[in-house]
């Protein structure tokens, strides 16, 4: 019997183990087969293409982007000879060149010194900018990628700039920057370094198929879990004529300067340049993250021609096998594919071989469902290592917009192509893409002169679930590294909105809030619609927004809960209607008060136009529970958005809301005490209170024995409380001395001797509940100092709280004194506490106050002010958790203008004695660089105006970086200034020479990471 039990147990364990292994295998298979989502793109191509949108416009317009060779590349006329058999000459005088000035770059943005920028291959510069744009296009904040398993896969083959450096520079110029700036391997590594990525990072060189091979490798890495996000693409720039001379010697280039894919006049390709980057995720992750998906990659394959007619000759059987394998991997049949973006080199040999391979796979099909063939080389030429990504992005856009652009230069089908073996068409006009099978799918091919072939199968993105709900008011944040860039950004947004007025403003706000890095110079605009935002922009944000410079230090956030007197009919009604978290928490409060009150406080506060309800709101019995409920619900709303305070402070009844938020009392116990407090207050004789503009020390001698100072709200603003006749006498005395004294609309003399009869009953109630130490620190307004655990858990403290003077001013002053920077957020109605706090932070550049709700009473004013407050928080470094803020909305990232880089010229210095036809551009170095290179590496003696430690340090850094001392930001970290580890060591040695102080590289990177910090340390020494 015992043996049988053991056998059953073994079988059961074996069965469970098999189930576990099967689950693991299923997970592996799902990952292996999972589609890859394209969620972002960035590109630069001929024809003025600067982004995916301008690329699509060029394709739809059927533009030919081939231009004459730019005069600043080399002396094109001297090298040109129309005869194709002239050795050492180029028989074409055009190509697919970028229309932007490729010598210009914004090194400051990428933390690169000007000296390093000169040595940096423009291809690497372009990759930095285009990758940043692709990330922004995907609606991803680049900061969120730091430390992530994000992979970088780049196709790059050209070393033109390296060759120019060799020709134009002296031996001493071949330093570390020359190596890192021109090695192909660092192209990918630099991106990973700049963005802080920990996924695989590799550069691929398979010639013309390099970028598509890089995409294939990125898909593999995503499917194996090696990386969670992938950046893939390629770049090619034509900076010198050597390759063109080589191509011409082999008559590979088209004498007419056009790539005429599939046409009988096809006579070669035309070389071009460009850069393309796509951002990829596994489909399941992209859906989970709520990304905008432009297309999905079903499968990808790479193979080699092997032994063919020659090293550079294409191999039709290899191409056929490649495409068949890609279809099998995608579990698709040939009839599922509607479009092929061909390699289409336009050579007499290449096109027939490629179509023969396609015919072998796709063959004959229904005449009403032909295979559509196209090739972007007819528009922009052959981008070499970036050719594959150019075709891929074109096809992604075609799937996204459901149109297939026309193929240029196709008039007569090439008779060498086996057209009878395949049912295919080459579109000569842009056509709507209406597939017979319903789902749009395409294949993209790229074949390298190396013999490496790549093919990718794409499918249209799954349809998005549309959700029309959004908050009425939207906050649009903009930020840049410089003020001028911020101005450009504002202008770009304004222009964009004029052109895209039908785009959801909620999606625009969502994209800016979640998909952009926050920089130093900031502004924001708030509005309900595009017109509101445009009006705010025209008014420079004065009508609805804010603008400031973020110091880099996140301020401490303090929740401020106001006291009685802030209630009014309709208070918080809009927030209750539109914010589910607020509504839920207010309902919890109301239900807690129902146990001890005869009214539903929701009916009293949210009913407008009811005179009886409005009158009851003035009654302490109802007012205090309502104020408490609103403040508690509002505090929980802020917390639900990820806004967590460093400390809490509450004015009188407001401290009870703070106590519940802090965890001293549960909501139910807090409501129980507040109900008891309001009931006991209500039972007391009526009294009066007045606000007095005078110091507490000046008021005390004037008080009659029956009077008390109920509150000290600011150094020169107090509240006096007591019986009516005593208050009247005090008012008369103040008027006689020209002291401003204003009656307050209140029912009782709070915080005076008149409340003492209620104290014993309240203490009994306080002793009946559990009190816990605060989880969030509270600055007590009963004492004007921190609320200790012993006080918080003492029922007598909460009893005395009713009687003691409200020392709000002292509490705020201590918070200001103990925080180098702080943000006071009023968590309540109106702006009463905000006004009081601002009176105490005047003159401080590092403390701010803002109210959560409006005091205007206008429609939607509370909702507007709530969103305005989020903007002011962000402006000064306090951010919301956007995933929490948008959890009740389904929003989509939209394509907005990307960062406006501020470029200057950085190029190798031109030797004056170069006279050959191979002369490169004649531009000089940036004048700042050129001047700095003439300065000896040792620091010259400073002038009298430069003898401060700051100025000396700026001088040292300026020489090392090759920039003007005046351009150095003393608050920026050395790393952000572009001081890398190599320069850091030199800097350390120069500090020792100049000041006689030993500073390690580690210290420069950590403790003394800015000129300001280092200067302070040196001055102390």
C-alpha cells in the first residue's frame, strides 16, 4: 500500500513537471513566432526629407530627388567626364544627396565637446539626431530607456570622413577622438552610451543589405528576450568621390543619373545617401504599453549567395530560398503577400534575376490580385548601407496610410524580366491598397554586393481601439536645452497645430507629457482645444500657462490643507463629476459621515441654486465634514497620479485631513472625530472672528481677557477670536489706530476660550480610536513645529488642537527654512492658503506655491486650475506618473515636431595647398574651434578680470573642449559639457598645477561634478 502511494506521488510530480516544461516550451515558441511592432521612425533622405511625414509626401507626390552633386562635397566639374571609359573620372554629375548642410551639428545637446565634434564622422552625428527623433516619434521619453535592455543594431559601411581626415590633418590630430569618431563599431556604441542602454549593441556591414540585416538581427534579439526594445537602421553619406570613381570604372552607375527599376531602359543605379532608424518592440509589449503601431514585422530572414557567377553577382536560387523561408517562418502563403518592395538596383543583370526569384515563389495568381512591385530607388537612388531601411520605412508608411506610391521611370517593361512567369504589376500612379484577402502584407528585399541577402515580411498594424473620453483641459509641456531652442519648439508646435487642427489635443498632450525628455528651459500651455493653446502661445503663456528655468534640483513637495471658511456651493462638483478617484474617495467620506449626521454632504455641497443647502454650508456642523472630505479626496487624487508629498501641513480642520493622508487615523476614524468636533462646535454659543493686519506682538497688548489670537497666518496677518461685544470693542480700537481689521464670516469663535467647554467630550471621542505614528511627516500648526509620534498618538494633542492658536505662519516658515527648495501645493478649494504662503516666500527663488482649485466660480474653472497645477509642478521639477494620470483614458502618441537641434559647422580644417580635383569642402572649422586650437594646451595667465576660481576653471574647460569660456555653464555637469574620461584626467592634472589641489577623476564625476561645486571646494581649501 505504501509503495503504491509513492508511485502515485512520483507520477503526480512527473505530470506536474511535464506541464511546467510544456508551458515553458509554449512560452519560447510564442516568443520565437511573435510579431514585432514598429512603434517609431526617424529618417533623412534626398529631396529634403527630414522625417517620415516629409518622406511620405515625397513618395505620394512622385518626386524625383536626384540633384546635382553639391559644390561643397568636392570639385565635381574637375572629376566629371561624360565618357564612361575614362579612367579616374566620374561620368555622372548627380546623385541622391541630402539637401541639409551635413557639416552642421549640435554637439552640446549630446554632451559632446566641440573639439570632439570636429573629429566625429557626420554619419555618427546623423545617427544621433535621427535616433533621438525616432524615439520622440515613438512617444517615448528617452530618459526612460536609460539602464534598459534596449538594443542598437546599425548598418553602416562608408568611411569617407575618415579618409578626408587622413588627407587633411596633421599626424598630431590622430588622437582618441579620431579613433572613436570614425570607427564603424562606435557608431552603435555611441548611441548606447549616450542613451544609457544595456542591450546588445552592434554595427553591421554587409554592404547594401546592411541596414535590413541589422533589422533582422534586432528582431531575433527581441524574440529571444535579449532585449526589450530595439533601435535598428542604417546610414550612408557620400563625402568623397573615390567610391563613385570605382563604380564608374565598372560602369555600374546609370549614365542618365536615374535608377529605372524593371524598365527596359535600366542602365544602372545612382548612388545616394540617407539615414533611417526604426524603434521596435514585441507586439504584445507594444500593445500593453499603448504604443502607436505603424506596422508589424511577421518574419525576417538573411542568407548568402554562396558560389554564384561572381563575388558581386546576385544568385536567384538564394533569393528564392530567402523569401520562401521568410514566408514559412511567418506561416504565410505567397498569395498572402500583396506588395514587394524590391531591391530593384536597376542594373541589366540584377532586376531580371530578382524578378525570376520572385516568380519562382509567387508565380501565377489571380489576375485581379496581382503582386505589386515597387522600388524607392527610383525616387531617391541607392543609399548603399541605408538602402534597406529606406525601402522598409517606405513600406511601413504604405501599410500605415493604405496606399502604394507610384514607381518612377517605368515606361516599358524590361524584356529580360520573365514577366510571363509572374502575375505582377509595377504601379505608375499612386494606388489605394485594397487587398483581396483583406489584410495588407508586404515583403521588403535588400541584397548586398557582399552576397548577403535580407528579406522582411510586414503586415499592417492591428486596428486601434478608439476611446473618445478625455479630460476637458489639457496641459502641453515643452522644454529645451537652451532658450532659443525652446522658442523654436513653441513656433514649431504652433505651425504644426495650424496644419493639423483635426488632431486630438488630448493625444498631443499625452505625447508631450509621456514621450519627451524634460530639459532645463521649460514652458507649458493649458487649453480645452487648439484655439485655446494657440491663444496661449500668442500671449507667451500669460493667458494660460507658465515659463521658467528648471534649476535641476527637484523641490520638496508640501501638501497644504486649508481650514474653515473655504467652503461654497458647488465646491469641487466638476472634479467630482470628471475624476473617478476623487469621486470614489469623496463617496467614502460621505458614507462615513452618514453614520453620525442627518444629511448626505454630497447633496449639500454639489447642489447649486438651493438656498437651504447654501445656508447649511455656513453651519460648522456641515462645513467641517465637507471641507475635510474635499481635502481628503483631493489629496488622494494627487497621490493617485503619483504625486507624493515630502510633508503635510494643515490649517485647523485641515490638519485632520493631513492626519488621515499621513496614516495617523483611518478615514473612518478621521470622519468620526471631525463629525464629533463639528457637532460639539455647533453646540457652543456663537462668537466672532476678525482678521487683523498686524504683528502678533503688537496685538497681544490690545486684547481684552475674553479674546484670543486664533491664528497667526503670516508674520503680519493674525486672526482674533471671542465674544461679539469684545470683538466689537477690539475692532473699534483698531480703527482708531488705523489698523486694518476685517470681520470673518464664521459662526463661532474658533480657537478661543469659548471652545473649552467642548474639550472633555472631544477627548473622550479621541481616546476611542486608534492613533498611529505618521507615515508622512506633518508640520503641526498647533505648535508650529514637527508633529512627533508621541504627539500624533496622544488624544490630548488632538483635543488641545481645538483650542490652541493656529500657528500656520510658524509652520510654513520652518518648512521654508528647512528646505533649500520647496513647492507648496494647496489641497483644498480656493487659494486662501496659497496666498498666505506666497506672502512668506516672497524674495525666494526656490520656493513656490500653487492652488489645486480655482476661486473664480467660473464653469470648468476647478478642472482648469487642477491641470494648471500639474503644469506648475512639472515646471519646477515635480512630475506626475503619467501611466497613473492616464489610466482612465486610452490615448495615442501622435507625430509631433521633434527637437529643434541648434546646429553649427564642424568640419575638418581645409589645407590651403590642396588643388587637386579631390579637394573636399572649403569650409573652415567653426571659428571658436579654430581659435581654441591655437591656444597652447597649458593655461595662460588670466587677466585681472579672470582671476576668480570660477573664471580659471572655465578657462581650463574651454581650452579642453575647444569653445569660448563665456559659453560654459557653471551649473552643468562636466559630463554634460562634454568632458569625457580622457579630458577628465587632463583636467585633474591641470587643477593640481593651477591650484595645488589633488582632485581625482572619480571626485570630478561625483562630489565636484560642476564648476560651481568644484569652485566652492577649492575656495574652502
